[in-house]
C-alpha cells in the first residue's frame, strides 16, 4: 500500500524528559531536560477520542503528529507554539506514513515545570 506523505507545517514542539534530580534528603524536583525540537502537524481531537477520555476520567487537550524519534517513551512534557506545557499522555505510531510519524496525545499540566 502507498504511504501517505506527511507534512509538519503547523509549528514547532519542544519535547522534554523529566529529570527527577534531588538534593540529599529532599523530594524530587522534577526539572525538565530538552530532548528534541520537532516540527508538527496539529490533529483534530475527534468526538470519539474526546468522550472516551472523559469516560476514563481524563481529557485530551491537543494531538500533534511529528516525525518519529527514538526513545519517545521517555518524553513526558511537550511545549508547542502556544508556549503552554502539556503532559504526553499517549504516543501512537500510525502506519503507512512517510516519513515515519508519531501522534502525541497531550493534556495540559496543572502546574508548569521548571525548564532546564
């Protein structure tokens, strides 16, 4: 089957991993470390996805498609063009796209992390 050519024309997202560094005797501070800066295509949060998230007691604020990167499971926070911080709730790998892509389902964080 022919691959769908994917463009990433909607913006740039910075993807971070969480560093649970801590001082001796203190709780983890949860600073973020920049891992990737990627272009993205904003996807529609469909009605089905929206209501399934609500039923599970969660919500979906944004879905971004960007180029697939190694070790994506370690990514915890995304900062797209709007400058807000989102928790990476789910990573999916759609088939038959060129280049290989990943869809990031994002949920707005309650309290912003310190960016490292």
